[in-house]
């Protein structure tokens, strides 16, 4: 990931999700997730993240658009968080710091 790609991804991730969720074995894992109705933007994010799969979700309601998602978990998610953190706003940077500290 180039520095320009990292900065672009950080801007996009300001609207994304950083969280910890329960695993099947009862542990916890870090998650980075981005959703968008713009397929081309999600594909670009997936490529920058390392080629993760883009998942399409059909809308539940008439008149709503299809949505696309990229999701990264575990160690890879922590590495992404650490890489983009310097480019993030205060709220997202603080959330990343807390997640990194607990994982």
C-alpha cells in the first residue's frame, strides 16, 4: 500500500467500521468493515487492502440500492488500523488505539 493509497483508504474508512466481535470459539477478533453502494470504490478499497472479497447485498426494501462490503478481521485488521491511524480523525484514531491495545 502506497502512502497515497493509505491516505485515500483512511478517508474512506472515516465512514467505515472499526470494532471487536466475538469469534465462534468465544474469543474476540478485530474487524475493519466498509460498506458502500459504489461498486468501483469498494473494489478499489479491497485491492488496496490486499485483495479481499467484495460481498454484494441485495436491498431489503424496494427503492434501495445494492450495497457492497469489504471486511477484514484478525491480525490483518489490526495491521490496517495501525497503518491508517495517523491519517484518521480524532474519534476514529482513539477507537483504533483502544482496539489495538486490547488485541
